[in-house]
C-alpha cells in the first residue's frame, strides 16, 4: 500500500491546482483571444485566480463548474454574480453538498445567453457599438458634463449603451452607481470626474471591472501608479486603449 505523507500530499495537490490554472489560462487565450491580448498575461492570470476564488466561495469546486464560471466572467463581467444590473445572476444559489450545482450554473448560463442576445447582440455588435461610442467620446461628453449631476450621468450611460440601460432600469442603475462610488472612495479616488469615468468603465465592462486584478494592471500601468494617482487624461487614454483592444476580434459579451 502506497503511503503518502502530508507534505507529499500537499505538494501533489498544489501541482494539480497549478496545472488546472494553466489549462484555464490557455482556454482564455484560445477562446477569447482579443480579451487575453487586451488584458495581457497578468490580467489573464488574475482572471483565472479570481474565477476560482469567486466560484469556490460559493461552493462550485468541480473543474467543469470552474470552467463555466470563468466563461461567464468573460462574457458578463468579473463579478456577474453580484452585479446589480444582472439580478438573475445574484439569484445563483450557493452550491449545496450533494446537489446538482452544475445544473444551477447551466441555468444561469442559459439565462445569460438570452440576456446577451437581447442586450449585447447575437454577435456582440451592440456591445461593440457601445465601446466604439466610448472610444470616440470626448472628455467633455464622457466626464465633464456627467460629473455635473447624476441625471446627466444616467443620460450618458443611456447614450453609450442604450440596450443595457433599458434592460437595467433606474433603481438598478442607482445601486450600480452607488456601489462603484463607494468602491472608488475606498480606493482613495475622491475626484468626482474620475469616479464618473470608473462608473462608465464598469458599466461597459461589468461590475467591479475597474477594481479587478484583470483590468486594474492595464489601467495603472502594471501597478506603477494607483487609480487615485493616475491623472484623468491618462486614465481615459488607458481605458480607451483597453477597450480598443477588446474590439480587435468581435466576440459576444456584456
């Protein structure tokens, strides 16, 4: 009988986890090449780590479940299960021991497919159009005017991505904006115009996008600066470059 000590067991489990993570990295690179190129190796690694953390905290631990969760994060946003604009995502129940957790995720996946067809477009063309409007927008249109009032900010969200604005509804939009404001203030971002920019980023890329280990390295020059220290023109330029990269290859999402 083979006798494996605790240290050997731990080393074996760590090797298996490392191998699985690498497989997930390769999956993102193959299935979502524009996404992988736009966020870079560090962003893809951050995406995989975050997917495992968020899925496992809810009890979804099987490999197939982790893969599906990762795909949903790319298509819907890194924190889709907490997104106020995706209330059906928040209805995803924690996995119960002995329950059919994969079936629960598949149900969310089916709902997500219907949502994305309606909002993002069958091939992601409506989302791509929204990204294009952001890229072409001037600081005056995107930041200065919306910073003057919450009503103007909501109007800007509607003009950028009308399909998502309509699907969300005003109460959900308010919760979404307040959540990003609170998260920004906690990160030391106090300037109103910069907070507006982060709200726009999260609206287009998904809940908590601007604070995630997926997009944050790109927005802060690989951590050389913080969001709080990055000048508004530079932050806007980095966001536009990131979103331009995401459009390099049409892909269905958000």
